């Protein structure tokens, strides 16, 4: 059903996702409306408003819009606007979701309190994400003020330098629920992470990991998904 949400413009795509109930929160709708997906699909601008993943080079894809929406909705409680929330986006790829997350915590003009770090292990993708984000005035402001930071590194280790985090999003399928990432969550905090099922059949599930006020951790298996793997960096 997801493909039916495709549109001819960014506004139409987001409006279709909202009408179909794939976005339910007006905050997520507004944040996705204000970040033009075509800025993040430079080699396939015609397909930018399709509700499907698109290639971004380096064997990576920008995820489908309904997956970005689902990640934001899942984490929303932990993404308060203007309250100095810290967010880590692992496998930031095109930079699209990193930008939407920054829009959610720093407000629509990017001027509020909050900080989002995007981490990817491919330098070329970090450079591409920076270029993509700089296509809008708000994106340039977020980067120039350091409210949105992009770093190269192994996301399986997280990025303790800017943590702990209210919310961690993982955009590639992990082999396990990495303890190093759980350690970098605030109390309270939440992580959204696709994890490969050890059954050997290649299935993957979203896990939502919550750390409560007392530091107690609970894990819930959510929907079945298909992500590229969280791996060693290519040689
Ligand atoms: N959220 C991104 C998804 C990109 S695809 C988007 O929608 O654009 C997954 C990304 O994970 C790729 O960019 C890939 O380079 C990155 N990745 C894979 N393994 C990684 C690792 N160990 N550390 C950091 N990034 C990783």
C-alpha cells in the first residue's frame, strides 16, 4: 500500500502519507513537509516523491518516506522541540532523516535548542549529506551553528562525544542490540533500531529500546523490515 502514497511534489507525498495514516502526528507531517526530499535524491529527482527507497551511490539508499515517518513517530516523545534534546542518527546516508530530526528538535527555522549528530562510516556519504543539507537556508543554519553535525565513524560504537542521547535512530540493520548504544541513551531515552533475526532466514525486525528514569532498560520487537546491513566500513 505504501507506493500509493507517492506524489508529484514533496507536499503531495507528505499529505498522502498523512491521509493514509502512515504519518499521524502534525509535528512529523510539518517537519517532513519542510525538508524537500528531492534535495536528498540528486541523481533521481523524478523519483524523489515516490514512497520507495532510492539509490544514493556507495551501495546505499535513502530509505522510503513511510520508514522515515515511522522512525520519527516512534521517537517523537523523545524529540521535544526547543528543550535541548540530543539525537544520534546512525547510518545517516543522504542526511534526509538527520535534517528532519534536527527540524523536530530545533524548530522549523532551525533556531531553537537541540542537537542532532549524523554518523556514517563512508566519507563520501558524509560529504554528500552535507551538500544535500546545504541546499536549504534552514539546513545551512543548522550546520553553521553546529546544531546539526555530521561525522565519519563506526555507528556500532555510537558517538559518546555528543551523548548521552534522548533518542538514537539506527538506519541500517544491526547484528545485535549493541550495548554501547544502549549505554549512550539518557534516562529516559529511546532507541529505534532494525536488528537481523538470528534465525538465518534474513528477516529483520525493528526493536524499540527504552531506558526509563531509573535506568531500567526494556526492549520491544516491532514490525518486520528490510534495511541494508550495519557493517564494517568498505576497504
Ligand atoms: N537513513 C539513511 C539510510 C542510508 S542506508 C537515509 O535514509 O538516507 C544505511 C547507511 O548506513 C548507509 O549510508 C551506510 O553507509 C551506513 N552504514 C552501514 N554500516 C555502518 C556503520 N557500521 N557505521 C556507520 N554507518 C554505517
